[in-house]
C-alpha cells in the first residue's frame, strides 16, 4: 500500500508494510529528483526464519521507474518490531545509511548479549554516519534537519524536511498516544521533552508516524499536524509532565515484548547487517533465555 502527499517543496510517498504495521517513507525533492528513504523494512517470518526483500525492492523499483536519485537511507531509531532494510538498500545502491548518535548507547547495552554479530569494517558499527541533534544533511534544494528526540530509545531522532517531520515511534496518531519507554535507555520524562520539541514546530507542520494501530478499527492514517497532536494526543494533551510520566510508566508495565524484539535488535542495532555466519555456514537469530527460579 502506498500513499502520495504533496508537502511544500517536497513530495512524500508512504509505503505501508502490513505484516509489521510499519510505514516507510520515500521523500522526493522534485527540482533535482533527489530522494531519501526513511525507516525501511526487511520482511522476516519468525516461524521459518525466512527473510523477504520484496518490500525493499518495491522502493528500489519505484526509484528506478521515476528516475530518482537516492541520496540518504535513514532510520529514526533501532526499531524493536521490524527489521530494517538499510544495509540491503546500501548494498544495492551504495547510498550512505544514517541514524542518531545515541545508537552507541544501545549498542553498548547489547554488545555482550549479541557478541557474535560481527559487522566487519563498518565505519560506525554498521552505519555510515551517526547524527547529532541539529545536524543538517543536504537534500537537493532542500535539507534534512536532525532533531534528537530520545525517550523511546536513546538513539531516537526525528527528521525535519520542509514542512514535514518524520518522528519514528516518538508519537503516534493523536488517538493512539505516544511510544513506550521501557526499552533499555528509554525514559518517559525524556520522551516528554522530546515531544515538546516536536510540538514547538510550526502548527501546520505535518507529523508522519512510523506505525498506526488504528484504534477502534478506524481506517489507516499515517499523518497528522503539530496543531492537532498538541490539541488531541490522548497521552500528552492537557496533562502535566508528572501525570504523563506516571501514565506512561504504568502503561508500559502492562505491555508485552514486541514479537520481533530480539530478531530486530540483532539486525537493527548494527545498521541492518545480518549476524555473521557460524562454523556451519548458517546465520542464526538468537534469543537469550530468562533463568526461571526452580521451585
């Protein structure tokens, strides 16, 4: 599924990956036909271990059909609910991959858990560029401005392009609220300040979300505005910071781990590179076992 939207000096085309409920975005600067990809998806079936490149290939096919020049492959954070196709897209195009510099904190937390990953000679442990708050990436006659928006994860960033901001999991649609903060390095108070940063953007700025959970069975919707988010977001509108933190922490304590948590982390923390082959020539996704108390 894909959706077109014209926004100021850029065009946003969304691609919806139904199996993981993820929105990937292809943003085009028409004057130079430059393009960026935000939050790509690599298909993965956990039962069979089968990888699928079909969704990522749709992005590549569209770029080719429209004669677009891909200049950046961006992730808003190391997702825990789907595998990124950033490394695959980089291999196919040679275009640099980037993520927030906070990824180093997440990698440090998990490096002993997944110590056999072995990304090889990656300049930044799997990514080409690590982005700090305020960084600006050239994008045709436009630019991509990086806003550090941690809280959901330490590496979470949002990308401001013209009158659009791509927020990853920091915010959802107003009727779905905000991201969970119970992953390592997550913090509800930090997320509150990140949301405030987004809400200080001009009121007409379009917010593009990475997931839509379609509360009450409504139709899929992937964008809102800063004004609407400030006015109607069910978690942050008209509440205090402390009330939000209490709500978020209480809610997070009831949530199950994402189904693809460990597969996603083993790939996404290192730019989408797959785990290295074992002695038998096979790659494996590993799941750490939780030690159960013996009665």
